[in-house]
C-alpha cells in the first residue's frame, strides 16, 4: 500500500557554521566589516558613474550593472548571516528563505547545480538558501525541475564560457598582430584580473560537484562567492578603468572644495 507523506513547516533550518564560542564575536565583526566594505566600494562606483555625464555611455551603463548585481548578492547573503551569528540561530522563515534563494539566483544564474536527492526534511544542508536546497526538501517528483535547472545552468555557463573564450582569442590575435610590448602588457594586466574572478567562480561551481570536497570547504567556497567578487569587482572593473578613476578623483576634489 502506498502512503503519501508530507511535512508543512513555516520555518527552515540552515546548516550550522560550527563556530566555537570564542569565534562568534570575531565572525560577526568580520561579517559586518566585509558587508560595509562591499557597500562602500560598490556605491562609490555607482555614484561616480551616475554623477558624471561623461560616463553616461553604453560601456559604463553596462558596467553600472555590475555593482548593482554585487549589492544584490551581498545583501541577500550577509544580513541574514550576521544576524544568525549574533542571535545564535540558524532558523529562517520559508518566505525569507524563498526571497534569499531568488536573490541568490539573480546574483549568479546557474552558479549552483541541481541536486537530485529527495528527502522529507526541514533542514537545508547549506549556509544560505538556494533552489537546489529547497527542492531537496520536496517529497514529490522533482525531475522536471531538475532537468530545467540543469538546462538553464548548462546554457548560461556554456554561453558565458564561449563569450569569454571568444573575447580572449580576439585579444590574443590583436596582441600578436601588433607585436607591441605596451599592448601585450595591457592585455596581460586586463585579462589576468578577469581570469582571477572567472576562475574563482569556476572553482566554487566545481566544489559543489566534486564528492571528495568536504562540507566545510564547500561552505568556505560559498562564502567566497558573496565576499570576494563584490570586493574585487569595483577595483578591477571600476577604479582600474581610467575614465572612472579620473571621474572619482574629480568628485573627491569637489567634495573637498564644498567642505572648505
């Protein structure tokens, strides 16, 4: 005889960070400072582009979206994390978990793989909410969701990978054809920083696929996803760009003149 079994819960439990009592306060302070730095760096880029009409061009409008995306990811992750560290609780309401999962996937579509394991539970084996973790709690058949999620991941990651490869091949051919040391230096300087961010994201994705990666290592990679790119991106794609750097210095000069 077949029985249908389901659990209705208004709250869920996220995976614990396994912090010793002596590390709770330092972890809380580190989370607050990191989130503050992310807000500061990304708002600097946003305001610099918004306040300077010379930067109201397609390239910089596209660049404007990067700090917005980083702020979405950081805001989806850090407030819930630091509050749970301070309150020493890993419970989260279902609605809040759903919103966090939505924002996480907006931050990086396809960054997390689809988990096919199905079990009735109210415990999410991760330190933040995401679609695979929520689907893992479903007791019914979720194969269609898994196939759709896998298709979205392969399409988004495959398309982005092809664009990156095409761009770097074009840069390589340009450097070879010009044979200028200055062009090669700029290419290495630009591409090197881009590759660091790209390899970081790839490492995080692979950590969720490799079975021999420890849960703590996966947690660390998950935290790095919301920590390193939002801090590094404003430096690499913002202040590293000459026009934005000049515009930012002009804004600082105006502020100094205003307060004199």
